[in-house]
C-alpha cells in the first residue's frame, strides 16, 4: 500500500498498462471463435469497399470495429490471436483513463486499485479477448469520459480529444450514445467555479448528436426489424424488464463476467456457486453504493454519479442487453470503487485478489463464458468421425457457414441454411424447416449420414425430429452447441 502512495502517477500508469496488456494477451488465441467473431472474420477477408457495404447491409453495427479487426488480421494474420490482437491492445489501454478518471476525483491510491480491477477482472479481460464490437466500444467510452472530464474543466486538449473520440465511438456502436450521455453528466459533478460555461459544454453533445443523426437514419430499418424479432420471440420490453432481476444480475457480472452464472433456479441448486455469487454481489454493491451514503464523494458528485450508474439500465426499456452492452457503467463504478479503495487501504488488494482468483477458471475455458460456442471442437469432432459421402448441416446464426469454413480442414460437404449469405439482410435470408430439410437429405439426397451441428438460440431441438431416420451419435459440445449423427433407416 505504501508503495502506491509514494510512487509517481506516470510509473503507476506504465505498471497498470503492462499488467492490463499481459492479462489480455495471455491465452488470447485459446478460446474458439464464437458465431459473431466468425462474422467479423468473414468481413475482414473482403476488400475495404466490400467490407463497408456488407457490414452496413448485414449487421446493425457501424464499421469502426471491423476496420480495427481487419487491420489486425493484415498485420498479424487470420488466426484467433491475430484477429483479436488490436482489440486486446485497445481494451488494455483503457486502464489509463480508468486510473486518471478515478485519481482525479479521489486519490492516486484509489485510482491505482480501480485500474487494477479493470486490468485483471474476468469481465474486462474477456472484453479484450474477443474479436467483436463491444470491446472497442467500452475502450473508446472510457477514453471519451476521461477527455470529457478534462474538457469540462477547461482543457483545450480534452475538448478536442472528446470530440474526436466521440466521433470514433459513434462509428463503432449505436449504444455509444449512452457513453456520450454519461460523459456529459460528468459536467454536473464538477463545482460550478471549476467548470466551463454551459454554452461551451453543450457544443460537444450537440456536435455529436448532429454527427450521429445520419448514422441513426441509415440503420433505422434494421432497428425496426430487430424490435419485430424480439416481439415475435415473446420478449417483454418496458418497465417490466427494466424492473426484473435480470438487470440486477447483469450488474453483478461487472467484475466476474460469465464466471458466475446469472440468477436462475439452477443457481439455487448449487450451494457453493450460490455462496460465491452472493459474495460477489455484496462486494460489487459495496463498491458501487457505499460512497453515496458517506462523505467519500461531494454531494454533487454523489447525485450525478448515481444518475450515471442508473442511466445505462434504461436500455432495458427497448432492448434486452447484457453487461457487455452496459459496460459504460464502469465510468461511475471506477470512481465509486476508487473512493472505497481510498478510505479502506486493504480493500483494493482484496478485490484485486478476488479478480485474479476468478481469472484462473476463465483462462482454463475453451469458450467465452457468455457464448458457450466451441466451433473448433465441433468441426474437429465431425470431421474426425465422418465417412466418405457424409454431409454436415449447421443450424444457428447467420454466420454458421463462416464458422465451418474457418475451422474445416477437409472437403466435407456442408450445408448452412441460415448462413449461406451471412451479410444479407434479414428480409432476404432463406428460411427453412429443419425437419423437412433433414428428411429430404436422408431420403432423396443420396447421403447415408447427415451430421447436424446446432449452435442454437431457439432452433427446435434435434430430439424433436421424427421420420425416416434415427439418432446414432449425440455429443454435447457446450451449453449452446450440440452435434448429432442421423442415418436413414433402410
């Protein structure tokens, strides 16, 4: 503890940056690509113009993250490590704004330990180890909050920086608007005598709102289709979901990611896991809430940081987000946790130790805890057990054909009904009946065996398929993936 108090901030930043980068580079290529990472890989294989048009037509995401991933693959290669490398570096760098933002409002010691939990918490590490948009979104969000906090205090560099970072965030993810809102609310946590005028402040959110308007209009049709899909799936939006335990359980994943499960009936059947979950929840609540009931923060800070903490959950009114979409909560959480670490000298080391212990099982996983898609094992299993003339059918997301192509080492025939054109819009994507398709392959297609890979979020289980075939082989790859072998009955 004394070491932190006596060390210069510049050295602490270097130390935190090194730890943060090492935590994300360690076993970076160990986990299998999940379905959206395969989509990212497919996009990065295109030339720049085709990538921009395909991403815009086939996904609801602006192109910035795909630019970073394509650059990463060009520099390092198309391996899991190569596609994820620049994402890892970007998310690792976010430890710097966490440290600066927290130190500026509490103490250097508090900022150091807030940075440490960002550096080694399983949730933050996992964000930096997947080749997808949410890692870049939170990295830009944290840098934006730091520069905005400087801008509101009169820094010209901070003012220019938050405008540039705001533009980058807008072209990364739509939910970056939450990051702009949180960064803007920080203005009101600063004493009036220390902050810039309101007229100057409003320039930043005003310019970013104008910049985002055409982006929003361009993707508005995709938003409508997404809402329709959620309605068909029976998801209740509005205050019902906002007030559900799901929002609270997602908040409790802010440190441990998917290492601990969400609140569910299964959790209560496992006493050890329930104990760990409750301990984790108590720690997070203490770090996030305790400063509001003490003099650890100024009254204005307490009021507006509480707004920053609650604001992202408004997304539940119109969507069904996970903690990855809500990770801008790290802005107020870093500050409140730093306040606790400043008051209780032992607490920073204790929470960091908890995060390090949780990293051990995380690093041992072959899949990401929030996806459970082990495509590497699935493809290897099918190809090693299949015979000449067999065909594989993959059901699941629109990137299934890309997932098979990435890991396949043979010329085995593959059919991916929903993934033949991964970047096509939903309105032109082919829809098939799984039972009719498999019956046709077995009775008319000339194949004696059909391997089925399910990476499913709502596809009927293979167990429900009836007809002229029986299941001879069944293997559970993970919680979200299954393999079955179907043979025709002669």
